[in-house]
């Protein structure tokens, strides 16, 4: 099982991935904001679980924003 936790400003979140595929009953839009390392790691984890389509992204000096559409494979 893969797991990681990251903190960005006042936010904290954890993603845990089991060896099986996650299933969604419909597509889901997801927004994330955080440090470059955290967002890159999140994206890699999402890519391993779902079909991910970029809707938009933005980068700043120290943070990155990600807006994606997640679908079951």
C-alpha cells in the first residue's frame, strides 16, 4: 500500500492507494494547491489510479495549482 501526507499552509491531506484500482461511478473534478513537490506527487498518484485529464493548471513562485478531471479506467 502506498501512502503519503503533505501539508500546504493550513491544509493537510493524505492519499492512500491499495494494490487494486479505484472505481468512480462518474467523473470527478479535483482541485489541488500546494508546493511543487506535493502537487507532482499527487498527480503521479492520481495517474496510477485513474484516467486523468488536465483542465487547467497555474504555477507561482512557491506553489502550484492543479485542476483535473478523474475517471475510472
